[in-house]
C-alpha cells in the first residue's frame, strides 16, 4: 500500500484495517484550505492506506466514515474495558 487510492477502495480497506487491529490503528485527516484538499490516512504502523478528497461534495463521505470508524473503535474499547472489569482485584493485606 502507499499510493493514493479511490474512495471506495480506501473506505473498505481502512475499515478492514481498523477492525482487524483497533488498538494500534489510527486515522489522520489533514485539510489544506489553500488547495481545498483533504487527505485521509489510516495506519496500524505496518500497513497504511490514504486517499485524497478534492470535491466539496465528498466531505460528507468523510463525516460518515469517521462515524463508522468511531463506532468500531468504541465497541472495541468497551469490550476491552468489560474484559478488564471481569478480572478479580487483588486485595492488599
């Protein structure tokens, strides 16, 4: 991976990447207002994929994508928290 890819390919691959490794993956969004370009990158430190959005109409896609990835990450975080809560606490004597 590494080149700019089309939105559909980016979306599917990025969701798969985040879903497979949610604790180490991250999303970076950079907006250049002078060029009116948004660059999105998803990485897990081993693989990465990025896309460039130049059409103002496509900015709604970014919002929807962030909502989906936030749900994936929040569900994983809740699962991890629930697992940690199940562990018995050690009492200090």
